[in-house]
C-alpha cells in the first residue's frame, strides 16, 4: 500500500496557475465528475475565488491507474534528482534500477492503482507558513512556473524551503498555450537557478490540459513513496486544523507510522489532550469518511474537541492504547514553529456596533484561521477593542474583509505597526505592539526593531530604481545574482519599511514585473520616536505610529498633507498637526465646508447678509471648539500604504 502513495504539493507564485492545475489533476484522475467541475474547486472561501488567490491550504486524495511498467533510478550526481525509465508493458526496460545504495528501487507492474495526495498551498508571501506546513507532510513538489513571467521571488523562496526538507522537485512550465509565452527563456532560468536540464522540465497548459496527463505519470513514477512502517506504533503529523460546529476541531493529518482507527483512543503529545475520534477520513476534495488511515496516507480526524488551540499544527498524534513503555519511548515528529505575527493593529467595532457581537465574530473567524492572534484592549476614545496580530498587510486586508462579508462587522483600525523591543531605564524590556504603548523618551535606553532578509526579483532594466527604493527604505545591500534576463537583489531591510507600502512602491517602479519575498532575521537597534497626529488639537489614537527619528519631519509632513486630501470637509476648519511629544513638526488645515447662507435672500439688504454671515462664523467657531472629528476606517488604510 505505502509503495503506491505519493504525497506532493504545488509550489507556485500567485497567478501562475496552481489552482487551475489542481482542477485538471482532479478532472483527469476522475476525482471530481466533469459535470461537477468548477474553477478553483479547492478554493472554497468566496474571497479566494473573488481575488483569485489561495489563502489556506487544502488537501485532496486522488486515485490513478498506471498502465506502464517502470523503474526509478537515482542520479549519482544529484542526491535529490531522479531519472525515470518508462516502457510499455512487456517491453524491455532501457535502464536497470539502482541497487540498495540508490535512492529508490521499485518495479511496479502495469495497471497499478496509485493514491496521489495533493496538498494545495497559498502563493502569497504572507502565507509562507502555510507552505512550510504542507511541505512537511510531503515527499515531493511540483515547481510550477508561468511561461509568460518566469521564476518569481516566492517561487524561489518556497523551492529553497522544499529542498531544505529534501523534497523531490518536478519542474513544470505552465501556460505554454499563450501567445506571449517565452519557453526558451524560462528553460534557461530553471537551468541557471536550479540546474534542471531541459529534458527534466515538463511543458503544460493547465487551462487546456495539454501535457497534464504526462505530468501525472511523472508524479507516479518519479516521486518517492512515503517512509514509515505499518508495524510501528501510531504516529501522525498534524499539518492544519479547522473547526466544525458538529464535529469539533478537525485535524488534517499525515500518518507517518502505524494505522489510525476510529475505535482507538488518541492523544496529542504536545498539548497532552486525549480524545476518541468522532470520525476519520480522506478529502475527495470534500470530507469522505473511512474506517482507517494507514501509513503514508493523508486525511482528517474529527477530534470532537471544542477549542482549536488544543490541536496545534506540528503536534504528533499517538494511540494511548499502546503499551505504556511504547508511549514513553515514542519521539514526537519534527513539527513547525507557531506562526508568528509580523504586523499588529488594533481593531474596534465601528460606531454603533455591539462589542459582544464583534468579539463573537472575531472568535469564530479564529476557528478557521489559526494564525490570527488577539487580546482585548480598551481605548479612552474608541472604547473596547482587540489588539490583533497578522502575518502581513494582505492577511490584515483579508481578515477585515472576512469580518465584514461573513459576519457583517465593520471595523475601525489603528495604523499597523511591527513589534518593537524597548529597554527602559529601570532594566525592563517591553514588547511594544502599539504606538500608544510607546514609553516616554526619558525612560528609554534602547529600541530594537525586527529586520528582514529581503529578496527582490526584477527585470534587469528596473535594477536602478529598485535599488534606490531599497536604500531609501534603510536597506543594506548584500548581493545581486542574475537569472536569465532578470536580477535577484538581496537586502537587509527593517520590517517596518516593508509593511508600510514598499511592496506597492516596487510594483509601481517595475510596472508590476518585480516580486518580493522576505524572512525575519533578528533585531537591530533603531533611533525611534512616537509620532502623534492631532485633529482639531485632539490626539487621534488610531493614527499614532512609531517612526525613525531622522525621517520624522518628512513622514509628519506627508501624513498631514495626505490627511488633508483624504478627510471629508466638516462644518468647521480642522487643524491637522503632527507632533513628537509637545513639539509640532508639521501642520495643515482642512477648510470648512462652505455653505452660502445668504442664498435665500433677495435684494440688496447688506445688513441682513452681514447678520447671517456673523451668525455662521460664530456657529463654526463653536463647532471648532467642541466638535469631534471622526475618521473613516478606509482613510487609515490608504494613509498607511501611501
């Protein structure tokens, strides 16, 4: 059984055709009937379909009949590369299998049925942790490249992660049917970046199905079977979990050793939580109940547990019906680190919204997104809210959109910030996730900010402008590598610079052709200050931000000018100020909304006109004194990324 299982993922940049290829694989293997097929079938969330972006991993089990006799032979020159010798049933093979020292040694007969477990992964940089989780449950991956765009930053970063896990890669060029496809150039890029030879690279069109049948044969014949033993005690790796109101927490699991049965009481090694499964099964792609899961299989376990925090990705499932000696000697499987937020923002229910309803909606959203973190806070101006951690700006946008569309919750958001480490004069180290928590400058000894190793993939003609952008964003240049007609720039850049509009700046400067990926690499000291925005002389908590002192005047001027442009006019003039402590460093005034109060008058009685104008002026002065300025939430988003 285990020899006929293939567990694999698809590594691809956003919009390179990963979801479309998943559709063709399911169609050609008969997993989903043709009449029931729809585009992006694994993207079940409406926002995924609307944006055309996968935001959460989704497994599916497919079955495939192979009508060939084959052997898999290990290349001596590359540990992770394999060549394949195929011949029709009954014909003599051209190559002999490797001996025991080779990577693989198989000889499967014709008409063997294979189980193909595809774990669909996101392509956006914010969801790199999802890719890590899916790769850990696989032995191989399809490296999918768009023939019109070539290798992109996320593709390269995810491929490097796969190779670090010793996964076998099948390189594939997609969209070869398009008129602007440049297959020779992409072939050269794959050779330069990874050393793939032309004959090792599959050419396909996921949209039309061209070449996909041959790709399935490569998955079957080249990818290694899972390792593990049916005779060892049960060990299963959890790589994701979701909440179901009837079945409780549903864990996505890869069985590494032993067999999982519904009748066995199970335990989670990390959380030490015991449970009896309510249901187990596989994804087809909907959940399909089975009576057991064997070594190498990918499926799900309905735990019946009500708290998703008890079932963490990376935990190991074991059977507590093993002997005590066996349990004590079981080693947990290497898991993944908890997804760590890189961006923080405070969310408050919009005016008139019930906080209890807001809290319930957010808690329900967290049941389907394990990467979301939050804690309750209170603002003197905005009232009760949540301080939330996100994986990036895109993750933040998706979260707010889901709150609005799925739960009808409009939100007010503070300006996003990264996490700062602040050492104070009394020896404490504070973790600051909100600008309003930034200590008084007299108490600060040192401030440290998170740094990233950033990879920018760009056409060579855009090198100069992009290097200028990176340096303006306090980037430290490391190196430049050339892959075909494009360049790979590597910089050390503060995370705060990346998440405050740098991605949009890069896209604009490269006419949309450059891509970016990053990893957080540690903390470095920074001369940081708190910038406060005052509207009508009152601090606007939602607009406070932590910035570099040397850029304070520049950023302060930009913010007040942008606010003047974005804010709707009121019945009174609004002074907009940027301040550091008590010092105002920039100011603009939003003019009052003009209303012709003399329009109803006829004739030339100037006394009456003057009386009305004086009354209007007095009213505006009173409104300016007591009036409150309310910011629309979309202004904060536009201000931050501008």
